[in-house]
C-alpha cells in the first residue's frame, strides 16, 4: 500500500487514534509527517508469496521474481517524492508523484498526482492535516478538525464545496486515568454511534488497557498492554475467539506478531526487522491452514541512504534465499 492510501485510511477516524509518525521542525512550524526515519534516497520493497510445497520450500529462489515491488524516492529533507508499484511482470501498475511547499509561515502544502488524478493537502502549523482538495478543480474534499490535545474530533466530506455528504465525529470524555472516545457518523441524516474506545493509563501515562466496541456488528475487542524488558507486549482478545499478541522493541517498533484461533492454535506468525534508524528491513509472515499447510508472505526492503551507503536485504538475511 502506498503512503498516500495508508494516510487516508488512518485519517478515516476509526478509533480516533494516530499511527506513530516522524515530523520535521521547520522554524516554529512543524512540517507534515514523514514515512521514513532517516535520510534515505530510495527504498525498494519486494513482496513474495511463498509456499511450503513450492520449489523453494518457503525460501526465495529468485530475487527478481517478486509478486510486487514498490519503489520510493525521497528528497533531501526525507519527504517522499515518487512512488512506483511494479507488478510481477515488471510493468508499472501504479504511480504517484509528490511535491511540497513549506514557504507559508502558517500552512504547509502537499501536491499529489496519482492514477490520472491530483490532490492538494493542507497542513496547519502543528503539522496536522486540515484540508484536502481536488488538485484539478480545487474543489474541497475533506476538512479535519482537532482538539487542544491534538486529537482528531471530526472529518467532513464534501461533494460540491459546501454540500456535506459525510461527517464523522469523535468525542472524548476524560475521567482520571481513563479516556473514552466515541466515534459517530451520519447515516440517513441521523447521527449514529460507530465505535467506542475506552483507554486506561498507568501513573506514567502509558496505555495499559483498551476496550473497543464496534456498533453494528456488536464486536468487542480488549487489548492489555504490559511493559517489560524495555519494550511492551499487547494482547488483544477478540469476541470471535481469536487472540493477537504484538511485541514491541524500545523504539516502539513491532518486532513480532502472533494471531491465535480458538483453543490457542497459532494461525499467523509475523516477524519484523529494522535498520539502525528504525526503518523496516524485513516482514516475514507464516500462515498455517487448518490442514497444516504453511504459506509464507515475505516483504524485503533495500535502501540507498543519502550518504551513498546501502542496505541489502539479500545480504542481511541470506537464510531466506536458496543458495
């Protein structure tokens, strides 16, 4: 998934939470988030679907025989300027181009071209996305609003500048070490509850428990967080009788993820590795079917850094390749 699509999905409110992101300081103005944690010139992400019954028995036989490859190019400030998606036949299936204007003292502007369309994103002085426009017609598409804590409180979608077609709101209720957020949306001209999230904190302000209730499908997920060995462990219990465990390192990067079916049967195991800057270098996922067949979903990352040095996943993880 490209950075653009990931950003727009994150800003669909959902649980009213933000993903971790890196921001840049530009005088007294905070610039928009970046998807990279260090000066990187290019990043290549190769994606492979592997099978235990295949020719490589779960290993990569040919580094150029990928199922999909994403190529990212960055400017000197670490901002994405181009994204290419390359299919297994090595043809370009998606293309995005990014330009930026940080000259205004109060706002930052991002211009995006993709799939024959273009958009303009407007960020405020705090680096928060506040408006989204159609790049060709300058028609207003979305308006985002935040509270004094920097939490998003509403997203409004427009059809013809002033014709509102969708509203999502998020209300926060604070009670000591507990915060409740309620997300609502308009359906059939009525405001209906979409999701409720109750978050509990310890005396240091760390999240220790989250209870998420999704209206409509009456789904309840409970996440317990424990801090240990300089990192943390999140355990989520789902009312579908599934359980997910996520382990984080001291930089809050996900390093391992386990998904269990009912009766404690391990379904998916994901391992993640990072470079010294915190950029991903490997995602290795194993999925086990009910009859015991194992499939592998692997993404490797290669980097060229701004100083000319390189990171090669093939050299860093030789055990993944057929020699």
